[in-house]
């Protein structure tokens, strides 16, 4: 622990110096070009002296050099697509002078044919090098047909990125669970980036400026996650006017955005946005069931230039999610049936993110980024059921909270035109709380204490450090070796992860990429939302629970077919080990073997159940092949989009259960996304997606389980028919002198029917849901009136109303697995206005 702190404080207290040299006769200009907002170096910028033949193009580190300049006054200009031109009107050079410049270029928005087209960003060499990188424009996320204007749902159109059902925006990326994805917003780790129980994500497409998905093989500056990285950045407010506004409605929420220039400052802006669901307000007037799932959030950001070489960003996000539902069934209360007469569900979730980031150019070769953040997320839920027939109550309560304060420092050293070295360190203090309570007043149900009640509130430190070198070996070959250290005091474990990436530009049309490395993820309560299982992490050190591990190997080839079409093929293999899985425990059930005129015969049978105790005893792998044919938007073409295909295989292995298929193993996925401009004011967006079925556990047979509270192997039935507060040992409702275990009205057992599968971990994988397919359409109209820009749209989800099976649920009445269908045909309308 001390060594990590030492490394960190050494990094943040380093002093830098630069030396200058001068030539004898002619003058020389050199320097670097940076993005004014992100302070990242820009490659491909043209820097030249006006009315001369002298100029240069910046390299991957933003560096340029113009030599052999006659001493006199010049006008210098820098240009780059997607940025405002930079100009120095009078640059005077003396004999033998060597002038160093730092040029800051401002991103711009280009207006084409009355349609706002997103500024074309110049990719950094780091992005070009990344093998598993996919980028999605916020405009695409907003306009995607059937996407609900949600960033995560739009990402599910990328090959290798899956959603498990229509009702969930959680992302399964190349064989990884949602909790194995590192989600960053402006550099801050977000452990629960979802709203409405995962139906939508927290990211607002109106304020997001950059969405990157690193589907594997990510560099050493990212750590403590096993599968993928989602690096999302919110935009700064517009500083072109004192005030601008945008109002928008979508399928799930209404959204307002206000922004403008900071008062009294030339460089600086603010932005404020807020979203709220509206359907719950409508439904609450139609029923007295309570408060339907709803959320409200606000996001604010202020950015300002502290001086010509530095910027300061302050970000605040606050969200609240509520559910309070109570349903009643009068028929159940009055009839002799074993079903509940009331079900209650309460859920409270609150999230706060506060971040302060300072970015600065220390010199022509050094840049620094300091990030201080505070993250707080709390989720409390209570589920209750009441059975009037027996007078019993069941309730389950869960309380999961995470509080993290983190400090991160990053440096970039552009040694020369061939080397750019990144290094940094981070330290975070995390406090967590995991509380689980289960209550029932039914004496026939006996649970172990660990299942009935568990509470754990650990506090610990996490730290990390990294170094990586972006080395341009030649004009065609670039490599980036890197090394990362991660430590968690929670498990007392240090992980060292070497990584490497390589880019080979074979020619002007063909590009090859390769990446490999080791990755790890420490266990923690903050990741439990991902896959939905709940575990107890008490005494993790004593039980030997440690980090999950993975090794990634990726390869990619990209071929530019012409000026608009690009073909890309990716292959990957991920080896997984020390995976954390809840363990199976042994128990016995008293099972009815015969019911006839002689009475009821039972026997004890062995059974398995999932415990809260996890172990690092599972291994696995994921492998796949992805093909992407993309027609890029060039501002002129009417049609653009992409076709994608993904083949994937995900399997796991446990010592006691052998090999099994994970529930998000989708073997084949086909995607088509198109955007067609119909004149200057109309646009048609189309999305088609089809996929092979996910694995599921088929119900092979059922058993009738009755109670044996004292575990003597004999039948126990507890009743209180006369409601005198005392439990009767048994019932004989038909007066035949024999014990009843069958409800005379329903013909079903009084107790419970358990669905049994002979493949609890889905080892064979032959049981799969049927293929699914869905076509979504969206027509948008872009008029301008009342000094405002409007968007009116009609969005049709599942245009041909296909019944897509999302899962199967056993129905004891029909004694069959009944399908749970996805979203049917749903037309929606929406409006957006900017003024």
C-alpha cells in the first residue's frame, strides 16, 4: 500500500524543465497543436506560413517543425477539418531564432444543407492503434430507430455488443458480464450506469460528445475490469452565446438542456440538463396501485480556462429513482386458493457524482491531467407478499450502498516525434454496505442464518499505476507496450498486467491491428448489479477470494474499399480464470411420491440450491469473429450506415459441474443500420437486428414439495383455519379422516411445485430460445420556425410485430414452460426544439 502512495505523490510533485537551442542563420519554428477543450494532441493539422511554400503537418504527438525560414515577419495559420482556423497575424523571426509555439484549436460545428452535422474529429494515434475500438456519435444514438434515444441501446448495434432482452440496456461485450465493463464518464468510474432497473442508461444523448467502446485489448491506462471499457465524455456548454436551450421528449422521459457562456469571461461555458419520466404521472391517475418506476436526474458542468495553457472542469450529477407498488387481489382473499392477496414492491435509488478536473500544458512536451471525484450510490429495496389462506407473510429487504472518493493523476511526455509516454497513478477509498434480510412467520420454512440475514460494511483502499509508450517505429508501424499495477486492500492482492498493441499501415487502403494483454478485476459490492446474483463477501481474505483474471488476444484488419465504404474484420480470444460464481449447496426436500385413497406417501430427496458464498473456482473462455461493412457519413451522401455480423462462443467450467454455457451466449447476430436523407428536411432511419437464441434451463420434470420443518422425514402441514392464532397440525377438509395436501378447489398441492432441470448450469447448451428478429423505423422532420430548430419524429418499434421470446417461465397450471415475449409493435411520437 505504501509503495502505491509513494509512486502517486512522486508523480504529482515532479518539476519539469525544457532546454532550447538556436541555429546560426535561418530561423526555425516548431511546436505542438492541441485540442483546446481536451488538451489532447492533434495529428494531421496543417501549419504553414501564409503566402510562402513553407509548412508542415503534425505527427501523432501533435508536433510540427518548419525549418530554413528567412528572418522577417510572417502570418502563421493552422487548419484542420472540424476545427476553427488558428492564426497569428504577425510572427516576427530574427536571424538564428528557434521559436516554439503551442497552438490550441477550437472544435467547430459545420452547417450543411440546413442540417447540423457533427464536427469531424481528428482521431488521435491512440484511437487508431486500439484494436477493439468502436466509436458512436451522440447524433447516431439520438436518431437510432427503436433506440429510445439511449446511448447503451444504440451501442447494441455494434458487432460483439449484446443486450440480453428488449427490457434491459445492460451490455454484454464479447463474452463479458455487465459488471466486467469499466464505465467512465469524464474519467469518473460509474458502477451503476442504469435507470429504471436497467431499462435505460444514465447517459443523456443531448449532452454526450464522445462515446468509445474498447471491446478488449485496452491499454494500460485502464484498469480493474476484465472485459471492456466504455469511455464516455460529456460536452462543454456552448460559449457562442449567453444562453441556448433544447427541449426534447422520448419514449421514456422528457429532457431539457440549458447552456451558455460564463458571464464576464471570454473562455468558459456552463451546461445544465435534467430528465424525468412522465408515463408514471399519467398512470398514477388511472390506478391507485402506487408509484410506478420513475426517475429524475440533473447534470451540470462548468468549464473555464484558468490561463492560456490550462482548463478547469466542475461536474455534478444527481439522480433519484423511485418505485412504490402495492397490488391487491380480492378474489384471493375470499377464495380457498394458495395465492397471495397482496404484493408490495418498494425501491429507492439515489446517485451523486461530483468531479473536479484540471488539465494543463506544462510545456511543449509535457501535459498533465488531475481528477478528484466523489461517487455515492445507494439502492434500497423491499419486496413483500401476504397469503390470506394461511395468514403468512414473506418479505425480502436489500440495501446496497457504495461511497468512493478518488484522486487520479496522469502525465503525457512527448519525447519526440516517435515517442509519447503516458504514465499516472490513482488512489481511491471505498466504503460499501450490503444488507440482506428475509422474513417469514411460516414455521414450516427454515433458512440458514446466512440466507435469513447478512450484513457487511467494509472500508478499504484501491490504488493503481501505469506506464505506456506510444512508439511510432516508422511511418507505417506503431506499437504501444504498457505495464499496469493494481492493488486492493479489501482482498490484500497485487496484480501486475503487461499489455501491448500494434498498428501496421500496410498501404494507404489497408490497416492491421493486434493487441494482447493480461487483465484483472477485484471483487466488490459495487459490481453486484451486473448479472443480478447476490453474494456475501465477508471474510474474503480468509476464504481466499481474489481477483478474476483474463488474457486477451485480438487481431483486426481494416480495408478502405473506396472513399465511403470500409470493411473491417475482427477476431478475438479471451481466456478467463478465477471467475467468481455463487456456489451450490446441498439440501433435502420432502417430496410427494404418491397420493391415493391410502393417503400420501413421501420420501426425502437430495437437491441443490444457490448459496450466497462465492468462490474463484470457475474458468472459461470467449471467442468470436466480427464483420463490419460501413458506409461513413461524408456530409454529402444521402445514405449511410453499416451491416454487421458477429459469431461468438462463451463457455465456463466449474470443478463440480463441468463445462456449461453462459446465459448470454448468442452464437449468431446480424445487424443493419441505415440513415437516409430525404431532401433537406426529412430523414428515414432503419434498424434491423436478428440473433440466434440464448441458452436456457429447460424444465424437464416437476416435483411436489411439502414441508418437513423438524426434518424427521414425515409430512408437516401447518394451518390456522379458525384464525385463533394457533397453528393446527393438519387438515381434513373433506371429512374422510385422512390428511389433505391437495386444495379441493384448485386440485393443486397446498404447498409448492418445484420445476426441476437435469442441467442446472446448462452444460449441454442444446436448450436454446428461438431466433429473434426486429425491424425498427423512424421518420424525422426538421423544420425551422419561431427562430428555433425543430425535430418531429415517428418511431415504430418492432414494425412487423414479431413475437420474440425473451425467456421461458414454468407455469404450474399448464405444466409447461410459457414464453415471455419482448416488446410488441409500439409506435411513438416525439419532438425536440433548440433555440
